[in-house]
C-alpha cells in the first residue's frame, strides 16, 4: 500500500515538474519576444528621431497654405519649437530644438 502511494506521488511530482518546465519555457519565449519587440520599436524611434535631427525632413505642404509666425523678443528655443509644431511647420519640436542647439543659428525676433 505504501509503495503504491509513493509511486503515485512520484508520478504526480514528475507530471507537475513537466508542467512547470513547459510553463517556464513558454514564459521565457513570451519575455524574449516582448524584449525583442521593444528593442525593435526603440530602434525605429531612435532612427526616425536622428533622421529628423541630422536629415532633411519637411512637413507635407498643402496647396495655398501660408503660415505667419511671430517670434517674440526673449522667446526660448523650446517656445519657438512648440509654436512651429502647433502650426505644422516642423515635424517634431524636440528634434528641432536639438538641431537648433547643434547648429547655433542666430534667431531674431520678428514675423
């Protein structure tokens, strides 16, 4: 009787170990797939951002669309970038900000 009970427990433990092993493998596969996807998305974002900073990116122009922007005296670069982005003149205010800081152009107040 005791031997049968031990055999059943050994079989149950082996089955439980197999289930845990399969669960562990599946969990690892899911984790590494998620990590690979996040690395892929981060790479695409980094490439696009760097292309906006160092490349020649323009906003699609609508026919007959003119925008008039007024730069106030003492306005910060980020305020200017935000204004340009809101008027759809630039694609991304952060890439514009970095580009301006790297190029150091002289920005004057005016329209």
